[in-house]
C-alpha cells in the first residue's frame, strides 16, 4: 500500500497543476507539403523534424493526438480563405497549463519556421 501511495504521489507531482487542451493548427506552404512525397534526404528531414517534435511532446506528457492532413479539402462548408498561400497541413492536440505554454510548444513545431502554427483553445462540448 505504501509503495502505491508513493507512486501516486510521484505521478501527481509530475503532472501539470491544471492541464488545458489546445490544438496546434499547422499551416504550410505548397513547397513544404511537396516534401511529404520526396523520397530523398529532404523528405526524410521533413518527416524526421515532425517525428522529433512528436517524441519531445510525448516525453513531456502533453501530446494527445495529431495527424498530417491532405492539403486539399474533400468538402467545404461556408467560405474558405487561403489568400496567404498557406494550407492547413495538420494538427497536434496537446494538454498544457496555459496558452503561453501552448505558444512555446507551437514555436517548436517545424512548420513554425517557414509557415504558421495557430494555437486554439478547445471548448468542452456537451455530449462529445
């Protein structure tokens, strides 16, 4: 029993005081998206950088999910605006203490250097 209490205490000490869910929306240029199909060193570097981010976020205990997305919508509802030339290329869902911490992690996403990473807080929706 004492060992279980010690383990629980260590787990609680390592966890953030209050974690909030955020989504990091990854916007990339068409040239960046094209690297996904590159079979050479450039493509390996592209995917490797995202794998490194995923590993770091997993080791920090904040990664809840994510995916690369097909850059062309399969359907559109409403009005889409892609006037800046960037396309939504993927996302990560993370749980961190606050929006400032989410912004720190957003700046670590590889696309932040050449595209954009938008941080959005999520809303707990009843029934979802």
